[in-house]
């Protein structure tokens, strides 16, 4: 099972994500911020205020991405 163990905001909508299998890389979520839950995260101040919880990255408004989704977006 893929899990996010650490994440660090870089710039714009880019986050460096570290996974439990040792893989890591940059995830750019700019084009994934649509819909009722994710649209508010287009405000970079809100976007960069995330935390790692429940094995992925999550925001205070309840938005999160499946760890597998993030893993597949690694650059």
C-alpha cells in the first residue's frame, strides 16, 4: 500500500512528496484543482497550508488526494 510519509511545499502548486517505498518527487497539482472541494485551493495561500494525515496530503477544508493519484503524478 502506497503512503505519503512526508511532503514539502515548493512553489505555485508544486509539492515534493515522499512515499513509504522510498520514492519521491515533485507533484504539480495546478490542473487538478477543480470542483467544490478543490477550487478554493487555487488560492496559493490556502494551497500551501496542507499537512500529511491519513497517509496522504490533506487540507483543512477536507480536500485530499489519494496517495496512488499523487504517486502516479510524480515528475
